[in-house]
C-alpha cells in the first residue's frame, strides 16, 4: 500500500512539473480561484 501511494505521489509530481512548471499555485490560477474547479482539474489530470 505504501508503494502505491509513493507511485501516486511521483505521478502527481511529474504532472505538476510537466504541465505547471512545478508550481501548484499555477493549478490554483488555472482554476480561477474556485475550489470546485481546482478539484475537477486535479481529478482530470
């Protein structure tokens, strides 16, 4: 189970680096400050 969580974190980090220049704040900006849109953005990626 720990390995599965580690793989998810690595995948998340890879997406963050590739699509948001490594900054989570860019995800927030893209969501327009909407928590609902932020969650949808994260789930889609």
